[in-house]
């Protein structure tokens, strides 16, 4: 298996990449922004994508996006084909795209938002830290990408302050701190559980209110 910077030769995998991303979102049952083959092709042609291959078989993929005049970098669409999961491939792809980003945009902060605990663990190991959304880019082009996620209503209700996703940030200015910061698996797992519990309670309360209002409406209608 090889992990390389994607070129025009790899455009043929765009449809397969999108299908794998969509299936991953369905299996996870949370939220992943949708991508189109055309969008993936653009990232490949711009030299902003990493692809993993087993001979001529698609294994995994991730691409780079820049925001706020290239002062922020995001790694998006990290996905591994189902036949190659649980082999550490995602971690290798992430490490490759992370180093490539630092070479290409050395002064940029690298961040991401994710619902996936596996991705959170990988990011944490690379030096990312969990942060509030206010510490991420305010570039509207980034947040537009969330509109195709099924949890977008949560982001809107909280005025873009929080969602089921966890924000994580790597700041190159804090390199010395990053080398010494501990990898804490329990902390990340607890953070994910807290966020999921918080929003599940809100959604349950909202549904209960809707169920309460319905019989009240009919009761008032019937007594007229």
C-alpha cells in the first residue's frame, strides 16, 4: 500500500470516494457533510489531496481546504474503504496530510470538526487540542459546508457556537507545548459522551413539547 499526494491520474476514484464517504455517514448515524465527485476532482487537480492505494485499488482519502486567507487549514473527507478498516490506515493518511499541510502552509493553524471518536484520537495524537468553535475560522465558506450535514439545525439553533461535532485545533506557535501534551483517551471519550448526551436531552425535550402541544390543540379545537 502507498500513500501519496493525489494527481490527475487519481481523478477516476472521485465517485468511489464520495460513495464511501456517504456510506460512512450512514453507518455512523451522526453527520458528515456531503461531497460531490466534481468537488473531489477540484481538490485533486489543485494538489490538495492525499490518497492511499493498494495497487490500483482505492484504500483511503483526505483533502486540504484553506480559509481566512490561508491562515487556517482543514483536513476534510478523511475516509477509508471498508475492506481496509481497523488496520491503522486512517492514522497513516492523517499523518501524511498533516505533514504535507505544514510544509505547504507553515504558518497556518490546522483545525477540524468531527463527531468521530477515532478521528478525535488521531488528531489529539498529532497535537490538536479540543477548542470552542469561536477559536476556529469565522470564514462563512467553511460553515456553509455544514449545510448538508443532518445536524445542521443544531448548529443554527446555537448560533454557530456548538454542535455534535467537537472542534480541534493545532497551532504551530505552540509546538513546544504540543510535544509534551499527553494523549488522554478517556478525556476524549468523555467529551464525546457529554456532547451526545447534551443534544439527546435537548432533542427529547423538544419532541416531548411537540407531543404535548398536539393534544392541547385538538382539545381547544373540540371545545369551540
